[in-house]
């Protein structure tokens, strides 16, 4: 008698799950199709790359998110207008932090700080995030300097007092 043939188990997918997955794949295919035309840089839309980058990050696809957000930043560097420049820089910085590369995130937080027309609240938040990135990169002096910028602007901002105390001890 022949041994029994193992039966592969197939996960059960509901119709709603299959439809949602198909819809998500269709959305990504449309976005990618619009982005693949390398012969038309004048038609390049950084907003498509930006939205795709955010979607990838939210799905946990950090490398893909970095790639898309870097395309946005390259477009900005080439002078293509983009209304969410600061957000693009900070999303990219956060992706590098997610990946465990705080040194790379520092560049993008610093670039965001150089934007002229950001309000004081956003500037304070950027200093805090930059200080955290420096701290993660084990550059205590730079972290302390940026935390002090935050402290000077808003003594009650998040846990800035505790962070300064920890860095000084």
C-alpha cells in the first residue's frame, strides 16, 4: 500500500479580503504605471511618489518608502514645486530611523530646518526630532544642543526637560 500523499493546506480567503487585496494591487499598479515613464521628467508628479512612499511606510515596506520619498526630494532639488516639502523630508528622515540609520535621518531633518517659511511650532518639533536622531546616533553634544533649542522655545514640550537631564548626567 502506498503512503498517503500529504495534502497542502490552503488558507481560506474571504471574498471581501480578496476584493480588498485586488483593489489595493490595482491602486499600486495605477500609481506605478504613472510613475514608470522615465522619458517625461517634466510630467513627473512628486505628489504621486509622496503618496506611494507614505503608503509603503504604513505597510511596513520601509525600503520602498525610502525609494519613493527620495524621488520626491530629488524632484524638489531639481526645482519642481511641491507643497509638502517639509513633510517629505521628515517622512524620509523617519523612514531612516525606522531602518535603524539615524545618521541618514539627520540630513533630512537638517534640510527641513532650513526651510524658510515654517512656523515656530514646526521648527520646535523639528529640533526635537533632530535631537532624538542625534541621540540615537550617539552624538550627545548635538542632541543636547537641539534639545536646548526646544527647551528655550517651550519648556513644556514633550519630555524635553527629562531628555536634557539624562544627556547631562
